[in-house]
């Protein structure tokens, strides 16, 4: 695991955007795994700026998002389809048909999970997967559990996740209770993983992800087993890490125990 600790959210967003931009520059037809949520919006703004100002090109790339609520219409203002259109897709030059998000209105959600997983495989797998992390240690919508779910699957959202995501909805009751999410195997098959975290409220999950035991009770802990993970986290999110890992700097540090 490489750990890059930044001063703040802005610097985290800039570094993360640079990593994605270099991926696209070196491999223009990259398959990007993307996330939604408050953590990644700054990175998307930076990518849009790199597209407008430096010609960063998305035209040969493909994108697969981690998850979508169930049920939700794509045009619903709170859907992840709308989120991605607003925060990235409508402002850069992905080619038509190259961005993918699970269908939150699928009549047969199980079949939709199988279709989504197969379409990632058909694209050749994910080159770089962007992840945020939940306060409960979830990645995608893989919630704390007693086992790791493998492929794209239906999930029931954790109470904590409903409360955390209520800020995007009129009320907690309005947050859909279910979702379709890439599974742990889908995420672990990505060739590289870029995880972002910002804020003190993520510090406990970040600490347990890096230093705790590998357990489905803290789904992000499985990333200790992935050979190519970059964590870009701000100082607050790093607050509980051991002293040696905590100083901010532009050189990525290797977690000592991995
Ligand atoms: C979003 C996703 C989630 C978020 C996580 C953090 O597609 O899969 O795992 O990355 O809940 O959300 P924020 O960034 O809003 O704190």
C-alpha cells in the first residue's frame, strides 16, 4: 500500500486527479472504475479543468461506476446516474456508450448484476478503480458483514450509510434502502486501486483499513491484500495513523506492515 498524505481536501483532489490523468495519458483506452460521493467531487472538478485546459482526453476510455441505488430512475436528481452526469460525464469527452452504471430500475436486479459484471469483464477488466470509504469501512456499497460478497450483487444499506447519505436527500426516510454494488472480487480484480479519504470522521475507518486485521466487518481491510493500492488521504483522515506515516508530503510512503 502506498500512502500519500495531503494537507487538505484540495490537495488530495489535485493529487488524485493527477494520478488518473497520468493513467489516461499513458493508456488512453483505460477502463476507469469510478465512485460517487462528497470525497470525489473535487477530483472530478480537477479532471474537468485538465480536460479543458490541457486537453486531457477521455474519448477512448471507458468508465464503470461502483454502484447505484435500487430502485431509482436514472433521471432522479439523487441517482448516481445524475451525479456522474453532473459532476463529470457531461463536462468531459467520453464517447457515447462508454460510461456504465448499474440500472437502478432493472426489473430483474439479479440479472442486472450478472450483466454488469459480464460487461466489466468484456471491457478487459478495470485498470484503475477509484474508491471512497464509508465511516463504517465500506467500499462501494459492500457493507460490514460476516462474509465478503464476491461479484456485483444487491445490497441492503447499513443504518450508518443511510444516515450518512441522507445529506443528499430530503430526509433519511427518502434514502433508498437497497443498492446494486460491485463486489469485493470485482474491486480486487482492478489492476490498480486509488482510494481517497478526507476528514476526521473517516480517520477510524482509515486506521483500521491499514492497521487492523483483514475482516468483512471492515470491508476496506481487504485492500491490504491488493498488490497495487494508492491511498490519497488528507491529514485529518490520517489522524489515527502511527506517527511515522502521518507527516504530510508529496512522496508516497509504504505502509510498514504490508
Ligand atoms: C460511492 C461509494 C461509497 C462512497 C463512500 C464515501 O459510489 O461507493 O463507497 O465512496 O460512501 O462517501 P463520501 O465520499 O460521500 O463520504
